[in-house]
């Protein structure tokens, strides 16, 4: 079911997307920022299906960062309402596409109803065999690394381990993405060239692609452009 435009191209195994630009999309239309988020959420469902159809194995989408709580109360409230509504409407979403939904980030900060919806969504999807969709919510990579370090310290203290035995794998296994391949390609919409605390440890050798297209307008054609550009990159991983 893969798109013929991608024939003969290497499809990245793990893609991360920083879904940025909802606010500017709304502003351009003289609409409130929350409307941009609503269109962004609709787009998320469409593009996720497309990406799963082209054969990507893991898709990690950045939906809400640990720093996004800084936004005005009304905007955070609108986003939380959207998460609630989205999850309620779509508990069975992605079933036909066999997509396994996993939430990464600190869930404890959300209200108990939302936490319950998150758990139910993960539960109904847990045995699916298709693409794994990680939705990063209240996710921040620095907090993720601190969490991994605490877990290692605990292990060292409780099991009397030698500190010199700690390896890179001990860290990566304890990240939310533990067991998954590192992202091959990270796409950012909205034109900025920064990671904004997304997958810092995992992206050591990721290819970065930035487009001016704002998230609600990012579609299958724009995704194809990113894959075509990815295929032009020469990934050396420090070698020659
Ligand atoms: C991304 O869009 C969505 C979230 C961060 C929740 P923004 O809301 O950051 O949109 P811009 O960057 O202000 O246009
Ligand atoms: C990054 O976008 C976070 C998400 C897309 C969820 P931001 O809009 O928060 O990033 P900055 O503030 O431009 O770095
Ligand atoms: Mg932004």
C-alpha cells in the first residue's frame, strides 16, 4: 500500500515529528490559537495513517512539551480539552490500521480522567502488530534523562553495582523509547531549526529536516519531500 512516489527509496524506520506552527496557522486566518490546535489534531490522525501505510515502523509525535505549561492558562486548558475529546472519540482509533499507540512523557501531571483515557487507549492497542505510534505528551528529554539517571542510581545502590559498569545501553534502555531504534529522521514543521527538548539523547545521529509548512498544512506530499531529502543524505555515523 506504499505510495508509488516513494518507490525505490529507503523508508526511515523511526520518524520523529515536532508538530509546530498551529498558533501561527490560526493567526494567519485571524482565528484563536485554539482553532489552530483543533486543525492540528485533525491533521495528526490523517498523517499518522499515511505514515503507517508507507511502512514506517515507529513514529514519535511531539504533542505537548514539559515547557508548554508556561503558556497562558486558556491555551493550556484548550489543549487539555482537546486531548480529552480526542482520546474519548478515538479509543478505537487506528484499530483498522493496526497501529499500536503508546504515550511517552510524565502522565502524572494530567488530571485523573485524562490519565484513565490514556491508559485505556494504550490497553486496547497493546497487542497490535503494525506501526508503533508514540505520542509525546508532557514530554521533555532532559526530564527523561534525569529519570533514567535516577533509575540507574537506584540500581547501583540497591544491587551494590560497580559504577564503571554503567554503559550507554543502561541509559537508552531506561528512556521512554527503550528497546526502540533511534529516530532516523526528525521532521520539524513551522520553520524553526531546533529540537525544543525532543529526543535529545536518541537523536545523536538523526537526520534533521525542517520545513516552513505549518503543522495543520503538513500532508502526505510534504512527508514524501522529507523522505526524498532523507534519501539524499549521506549518513556516516562518524565513519568515512
Ligand atoms: C505546536 O504549535 C503545538 C504545541 C506546542 C502544543 P504551536 O502552538 O507552538 O504553534 P506556534 O509555534 O505558536 O505557531
Ligand atoms: C515544540 O514546539 C513542542 C511541540 C511541538 C509539542 P514549541 O512551540 O513549544 O517550541 P519553541 O517554544 O518554539 O521552541
Ligand atoms: Mg511553536
